[in-house]
C-alpha cells in the first residue's frame, strides 16, 4: 500500500495527519501538561513506534521532516530560558514524545495493526479526542497570511518570469532604501505581539514556510541564493510577521513592516 501513497494528499488518512499537524502549532501550556501526563512508554509502544518508523513507512521522509519542524517549533520551550516560558522543559519534552508518536501513528496507520496504532496514538487522543482543523489557523488575518505565503514561492522564478522579476526588483529597492534599525525595532515589536497573543509558534511556522518556499531553487533557472535574495527574504518575512499580528501591532511598526505589502498581495487583499 505504501507504494501508492506518494503525497499527503493521496494518503488514506490525510485528514488525520493534517489535523494533528495543525493542532500542534496551537498547543497551549495546558495541552503540553496533559500530553506529558498521558504519555507512557513500554515494550508494546516501543515496538509499535519501531514499526511505524521503518524505511518503508508511507511518506517516512515527511514524518522525519515533521519531527524536525517540531524540534524547531518548540526550541524555546525546550531551552526554558525565555521569560514567557511557563512549562518546565522536561514536561515539554515528554509532551513532544506524545506528539511524535501521534504523527508517526497517523502516517504509518496503513501498515500498523489496530493495536499498534492505538498504542501510539492513545496519549494524543486522550487529550484531543476530536479531530481539529485541517490546517493551522493564523488568526484574524488568516487569509491574508495565507495569501502572502502563497505569493512568496513565485519570486524564485525572477530570472525567467517578468512578473516575478518586477516584484522582486520592487522589494529589493525597498530593502535598500529602508532604515535597518527601524525595521529591526518593528520586527521586535511584532515578535512581542506574537508572544503576548500566543502566536509565537504560528510565527515560527509562517517564517519557516516562507523561507523554505523562497529558498527552494526554481528548476527552470536553478538560481543560487545571494545577498539580494537574503535582503528580499528579510522584507518578505517582515511582511508575514506583521500581517500575523496586524490586529494588535502598533501603527508605526505595522506601517514599517507592511509598506511593501502591495508587491506581494493584490491591493484588495492588503
């Protein structure tokens, strides 16, 4: 069966996979504590985990990529040094074991026995018995954030796409003309707003998505990342960050970061 599963969209349990991945970025402190309490390891769970992470598991590379993303998403929580972290790092580490098992179980479900699937996913289902949204909710500006994330990959084609070239050139002109200190201060204000509104993990997810899509080489031009690309990417990340917290961000920071939004989004969406 695994040979026929070539993408998450073709996976028979796509909805479950997307539901788990979406819920992860919305995990709050209470959710982390409950998952940590629910997770227990034993021989049966360990065997099920080993089966779920075999090389022939459906989309095993996506599973491992999800684990990597999880580590980045909760890096600050695991470090436990930021003043806004309230859950002890060991508790978060236990909770993430439950999350990883749930991700592995969802992806590997076609090749697991019912008991193996139940053993791996039990802690997650005990805390989240109902499937949640199938994609992360970026908050009050969800559609605008999604529009931005969708527009950024096209910039990779600037060497052979005249429209992409114009957009990238406009962003580069803005990057060269802005005040670096003002941009840095605005980014910091946006980050504080994300922390206060519980959107810091959404910040990480959106930023990582934007960077990966921009850095992905375009097959037609096989471009290499240079300083101009990095400058454009910094502007793009600032726009995404500001849009994520636009409803609570101060006017000055909002104006600074969203000034080039017209180069990434249609005026009606901005």
